[in-house]
């Protein structure tokens, strides 16, 4: 998840209720949801997935609260960048090829971000097909091409991408299994983590399970909480197919945002993982989501009045004074959990807690917290406390203090790999 708030706070203006001076960085939009989305997308530049000025130009053109406009601005940028990628003069150099295609894919993903309120919107398929195609051109031009794989699970298929750190497939290297969370794609995390993992001599496997972007689209499956059903088949695949390249004593699992719950859950049931990183410690996702409801909605929800709650929650989507975080949180949550009821979406998050399984984790765990966390405030500390001596808490402050460090990915990588070096050698 690129945003901390799923429901957010309804400000009087519908947008930011704080000044630039109160934020850790210059704002790219007075709409806080748009600001974070563009800041994160711009941060992909360090992994070859963006250029700075085009994002800043897009920031000038977006209109706070206008989801369609946001999509139009970024789809235009994506098409312009795609035209550059298709220019024969661009193809002389694999670095040109991959960076241009990677940027194209990034911009199409940004265009898709706020369009999930209408499940039949053809752009949801068009933009995603475009980003998949563009990203595949990018990974094909890597020094060691990335490999898309489909991993059979019990009643679904895990969508994954394998990245080798070296063409020498007889050298066993440390390997990281990397998963995103609520909304971001596995393609996103190439730029924020995988490129930097490869540069340090680690292999990487990214993956998506039910509820995550490509599996949700291709298999029509909403989120499940038993994430061991996703990660264990991925570990099986690696040990059966990539064993000559993997140092099994340095097999790490990384979970980003809601992935902080998902990875912890998987690690509780997967003993072959040797270290876990939770980029956002989540103790109880439902507690975080439900706590963001405005008081009147919270009263309806807690009283179990499903129909009245759904009617009130869905009516919010038509209120132009509602924050983009709240509107996006409802729309995307319904889509990702594959339900039409906001009540059912929230109820569906109840099993997303580590309370009853965290004592099953027997390996070192790095837990990230953020100065400007928002929805899961206090939960990373709670996860660390429950882990006892196995847990290490790292707090990101200042310009790196937004949820999952948008725009501060180099600092994120420095912290992650310093801990891995200390923990696994």
C-alpha cells in the first residue's frame, strides 16, 4: 500500500488541513492522496522507473479530488513515454530500453490508481495490460533478464517474477522473497527494492497473491488472510527450481505495508525463512481500518447495522467534500477484497491480525515504524514487543517518515541491508 490512510480523515475542505510547513517535504498537491502517490512514483527514479521533471509537470496538471483527471494526466505521460520507448533510435542501448519501458509502466500504474470505483471501467484492463507489456520489455533488457513465472497454489496461481543477481546460476546467493500489500504491484517494488537488492548481490523473487493487482484482475480473487498459502508455494518453487542459486541459510522474506501483516503471517507457518522484514509492522489491520471511520459511521458499524452502514458509507462517495483518502480507501478496498459491501470489506479484515500466531515466528524480524504513520500508529511497537528479543524496531523520521518511505527509498534500503548484514552475514 502506498498510502497510510485507508479511510483517512475527512477535512473541512476535503483535502489537506495542514500547511506545507507542517509536512516533512514540499507538497506536490494540496490533495494528500495525490501528493503521496506522486511522491512515491517520483521516487522510482533511483531504480530506473521515472524521471523527476515529468512527475513535477504532472503535479501541476492534476486537480485535487478529480480522480479522472489524475488518470488522464498520467495516461498521457505514459503514452508519451511509450512513444519514446518505441523510437528505433532508443533501442541501441539496453539501459535506454529498460529505463524508458520501466518509466512507461510506472506512469500507466499511476494512471490506474484512482479508477477502481467503477469495476467495469475499461481503463482498468487497458492500463494494466499496458503496464505489464512495458514492464516485461524492461525486465527483458536487464543484464540478467527477469523471468515471469506462475506458481500453482491450492486453488489459485501465484504471479511472480524471478531476478537473478548473476548469470552464474551455480553460485548460491542470499535471496529475498518480496511482497507488497494492499494496492501496490510487484512491478512497483522492483524500483524501490529489487534493483537495490540485485546491486548488493542478492537474488529476488517478487510475487502477488489473491487481492493483489494482477491476481485480482486475472483470477477475480479478493484478499485472503492465510498468506502462508501464497508464500509456502513460492518457497517450494525456489527450492525445487532455483536451488543451485540460493543460499538457503540466507533466505529472507520482506513484506511492504499491509504486507507487514502478510509476511508475518507467512513466516509463522514457513520454517524455511531465515529472516523477516516488515516494512510497517501491523498487529491488527481491522483495528487500524475501523479506527479511521468518522464517528457517525463508526457507530453504525459497531452496532452491526450492515444495511444502514453500507448506505451511509457508499453515499460518501458522492460527497465532493470528502477526502480523497476516504473515497479511495472505500473504492479500492471493495475492489481488492472483491465485495460490494463496505461492511463486508471491513469484516473481511478481521482475521488480519498476528495476535494468535506471532509466537510461532522463530527467526529474527525487522519491524519498521514511521513518524507520520497514521492508520497503524502504535502497531509496529506492539509487533516488536510481541516478538520480544527476535524483534528489531527501526523508526523512520522526517522526510523518510511517511508510510513505506515514498521518495526516501535509498534510506529504506540502507536500513534494510544494514540489518540483513548484521543478522545473516
